[in-house]
C-alpha cells in the first residue's frame, strides 16, 4: 500500500481529488446544500429563513452570530455527500464488467461435470436403484472417469468452495464405486452385475443382500452430496454472473 502511494504523482493525486470533490451539474443535492450554506454565511435574509425552518420543524433556535459556522457546516456536508457519491461512481467505473476468466473457467467445468454425470442418470442409478437387483456395468463408467480424471489440475475449480465440495464428492464417489467393483459379480454371460453370482448358494445370497444394503447406503450418500453440490454450484456461478444455459 505504501509503495503504491509513493508511486502516485502530485499531478495524479490532484486529478483524483478534483474528480472526487468537483460536483457534477446534475448533482442537485450537492449544489443545493452548498449554496444554502454559502447564502447563510452571507445573507441575513437566509438567516431568517433558516431560523423559521429550524424553529417550526425542529424547535431549534438559530443564532445569527453563528451563521458563518452553520453555513460552513452545510458546505462541508454538501461536499462530503458529493465525495461519497463520487467515490462510489469511481468504484463502479473500475469494477470489471461480466464474468472473469476464473468465473468462465468454473462455469465451463461445471457444464462438463453435468455432461459426465447428468442429474437424471445419477437419480436413476444412485438414488432410485436397489442394488439387491442387477444393474448394467456400463452405468459405472462415468463414475470411473470422474474418480480417475477429476483429481487432476485440469479439472480444478478456481473457486475454493466449489473445489472443496468437488473433492468431498470424489471421496463418496470412490467409496460407492469401490463397493460396486468388489461386492458385485458378473451375472451369467451378460454385462449385468449382482451382489451374488447366478449359481450362488443360499448363504451367499444372504451375504450378497447384506452387501446390497451397504451399497444402497453408499449410493444414497453419494447422491445426497451430488445433489447438494449441483445446487451450490448453480447458486455460486449465477451469483458470479456466469450463464448456465
């Protein structure tokens, strides 16, 4: 901060102060307050007007001997008001228009995430499916891609909150996928898996159904965090001005 102040020339400082305190023509409030203050400092007529207003609306007594001080206070209030308006205007001029590069990056990455794991597919497979029954192993592929690829730098959100939420989702996805990979078996010659084989004994079927409950819980945990992540990401990106059409 100090280094920045040292680099500012007197000419630049003068231009900044001039812009800050010079009232614009359309700033009627500034002109009115400042002119009223100057008038009170110089004209007895305005003293009487001010005295009547203060007495009627505020029950205050106007001391004519202090007119210059009253007038100076009004001038100061007017200039302070103008300085506040000008500083807000200058900030608005320097505010970046539209989403930043980081915002656009996160928006595009979120779109890719939704293309890999569309909500309707996640709902069908992770929320609604009972893993006591058979399921197509093809539906495991998007989860495998997500787990294996989305830890790389290319798939990192610039927003810390989104990146942290994505990593929490990765952990639950890995737990869910691990159970599917190690607790289910090929069902005959099809591309379907079940928690027990086609020639399983009664005891193996009972064990498989117990495993199905564990898998169902892991699927539910993943889906609930997935749903939360999608909702949070949408709110986050829309608040940053990113279009999600």
